[in-house]
């Protein structure tokens, strides 16, 4: 899932105007100050979208870990699959599904909050 994380971060870093970085250097800022005050805040939308992509794809992935890691691995998707498919414990599987949906919605809302462009409201 690394490409899903690298691409949005790369695109957000690429969109940072070089004029801001040169101005920071001309005003005497150190590399750390430039990173903390210019690069990091302007790249947060890309980081938030990368985290959202990777989280949503990883939380629902149950087939790949089973194929690659064998049957001893522990993922939330495999637990849901076993509750519905193997154990026929539909009430517990439904409760786990609702808990997973709440966690995913919370993660999306947090990502939306940090993924906004600086200077925009609402």
C-alpha cells in the first residue's frame, strides 16, 4: 500500500511554491524552521489523504494477508469473514461490522479535518 501513500504526499510537496522556500532562506530561517513553518503545513492535505487511502484499504483487506501470511495472521477483516462465513455468528459479526464502520467514519472525519487547505473555512 506504499504507492497509495507516496503519490498524494509527493503531489502535495510538488505543489509548494519554490518562491516560499527561497524567501524563507533569504529571511534567514534554518532548514528546520522552513520545514516546520512552510513545508509541513502546506503538505498536510497530502499526508491526510495518504493516511485515509492507506487506512481504508488496509482495514478492509483480508484476502492478501491470508494468502501471504498463512492462516495464523490476525486482521479485522479476517475476523469479520470468519464470523459471517465460518462460525455463522451473525449478531457478533454485525456488531463488529458496526464498530468497524464507526472507526472508519471517525478516521475519515479526522482526515477531512486535517486535509483541508490552509486558509479555507468550514
